[in-house]
C-alpha cells in the first residue's frame, strides 16, 4: 500500500513539473526520417496534457495520443493577464474549438491546436527576429526542437536514434561500395 501511494505521489509530482509546458512526443515513423517533426500537446497549470488527437477529438485527460511526452518547454506566464486561470481557460477554449475540427496532418493538426491556445492567451513568441506576433505550427516546431528540454535520456534516443540508424544503413553500404 505504501508503494502504491508513493507511486501515485511521484506521478502527481511529474505532472506538476509539466505545468505551463508545451509537450512533444515522437510520431513514428515520421520522426524516424525527420526528427524535428512529432506530436505536440499543451499542459495546463496542473500539468495535465491536452492534445488534438484526430478529427473531432481532443484528449484532455493527460494521456497524449502517441505516448508520454519526451520533451517539454516551460512557457513564462509572468506577463499573462489572469495568470494560471487564463492559461487554463484558453486551453479549454482551444480544446472546444478543435473538438469541432477535422484533423489534417499538414495544415490543421496538433501543432495548430497548441498555437490556437497560445494565440488566445496573447502570449508572444520568444523570437525577436520573427515577423508577425502570432504562433503557428512552424514556429512551434522549431521552438520545441531547439529549446525544449528532454525529459529523459530515453526521450533523446527515441527522437534521434532511428534517424541515425537509417542514415547509417543508407550511407555506410554506399561508402563501402564506392571504395571498390
């Protein structure tokens, strides 16, 4: 019984550590070829993830569509009017909007859902050189790729090892064949 309570507490602490974060997980097999592309969600003030999982469905109970997040980028809400309450309300609003949308992997997807929530919050992207003040899926993609922290060594391996193996499988035989 004590072990179970300890495990539950650990999960709650982990969830709270993800509060106010943009979350990312690999999207096999796309991530295998392009390691900067993956699945994205956004965590509320309690660290509970919401993610656009498919047409007319937003997961909002903390379980992301493609498994546990492997990367997280904590957003600074110090300048957000309304603070944590506003953060949570705008995530709920984005969830409501995307619960009525058709998922399109290229144009209206999980990244767009997160961008919608951030735009509703009126948080500005932290890029001084970016044209425009709205979030979009490209800005989010590169922000998370270059600035999000890995939640574990396993997350790093999941993101980059398949791509490295594919490059090695293609490159090494070609290299040896060209030597002869």
